[in-house]
């Protein structure tokens, strides 16, 4: 199957009660949280198009507000250190699309159940919307077939006691934790959320910035801005940060407080279209083919300054 969506603005506005969330639940939320959920629930990205032979996945943005809190948080995981791709990195629950999946929401919910034991069906889990697809950005010399198009889906957890029953699948997840959604819009962390943050200068946060760092680089699709957000564990970065910046922008009805994109960074819609169009033409090319006399190819990111190269530790097939 092929999943996808495009920006369409907002649907004909409906209240959260009309969307199945009880007034009793809504009364426990702050005005700001309630407005965030209303914007997400009315966000329209319904158009479906064909992603061809490009690999596809879906992730689940699980939002909730605890009883003693005043803001929305998002559920995050630390990927198992034994995984081949992105080990020990912060991620959203999710995974690849299976042929039998009905849609992106079904994929994301199924993967969340497998990874952290979030119930597949529950009256306190309310599907809100599906956001525009994003795509993994690859380092230079990575084969185009390594790209994955990822469809983010958003839900609201109205009964936070379900969080106490989450359990990480040991083969996929090392830890489960949370982060304030608004932090991915402001680049800051405040109040109780400061408690337990990764120590500044530590392995998890070696950056000079307090809460949010950026690094512009060049990958196979052109310019790319790598965002990193300081958390209680490894930072939110890469595709996960791209998803959450957009989700927070929709929820709070505001662009981020920082520059989201690198100079000459193509929109995800353009990058995705190019990969969908070009992949069939290159899929049969030999991977890691070399020309006599050429040095071995390595996975690396181009820097924004001439001559700068950043070696990638990811494991992708080479061109």
C-alpha cells in the first residue's frame, strides 16, 4: 500500500466534544492545551498520493497532560542499543508499513503496541490527525534506496493512568520517557521539566547551548538543518525533531522561535517527489560500485563551509 498526505490547512471546524472527547476530560486541561488539541483535531492533510517503491513508515505522536501539569507532553522512546539503525537514539513509537495495514494511523498504533504496549484500541486514546510526510535525510554517498518516507500521526491520551502500564519491548526499546511538546517550538525547557535533564557537558548533551542546538549540513538532497533538543535522555534530533517541530507549530498555531531550515534546504514535499521519481531509475545500479584509482567512498555529511566533512556513523548501503 502507499500512504501520504499534503498540507491542506484546516477542516470545517468541529469542537473536541464533537470528535469524541468528553467535556469532563476537557475540563481537566488548561485552555492552552485544549486549544492545541482543537487545532490538531481540525488540521486537514487528507490527500493521499503514491510514494512508488520508496520505503514507508509511520510514527505516533502521543500527547497528554498529567493531572498536576499545565502543558502537553509527548511520549518518546530510546531505541535499543542493539539495533542496527539509529541505536540508542530518541524516537517516536512507530515503524515500517506492512501490506495489511489499513492506513498510517493503523501502522503507528500497531507499532506503538509492539514497542511500548500502548493499547491498540482504547476509548481513552483519541486519534486527532495525520501530518505531512517527512523523509530520512541521508549523508553523502548513501544509496537513494535507503530513504524512508515517514507519515506522522497524532493522538491524545485522555487517561494518563495508561502510562503506568507501558512496557518497553527489550528488542526494540531501552527506555520510555516524555518531553514537553512546546519545547520543540520554543527551544527551551521550563519549570518541573528542568528536573532530570541530561547533564550539560555529558555524553547525552555535550553542546554549548542550554537546550537547543542546530547544525547545518549537506546531504544527498541538499541542505539540511539538524536540530537537537536536550531531554532527560539522548536528545531529540533528526527526523524526530522534524516531526515534533511541525506538530508543535500546528498545535500552538505559531512558527518555531528559531530558524527551522538550512539555507537552500528543499521542502520535504520536493525532496520526497524527487526521490519517488528518481529511485526506479537508480535501483538497479550496483551499490558501492567503485572506479579504479578512486579512494573508497565513505558516508559523510558536507559542511556549510568549503572543505568541511562530517563522518556519519550510520549504516547505509553506499552508492
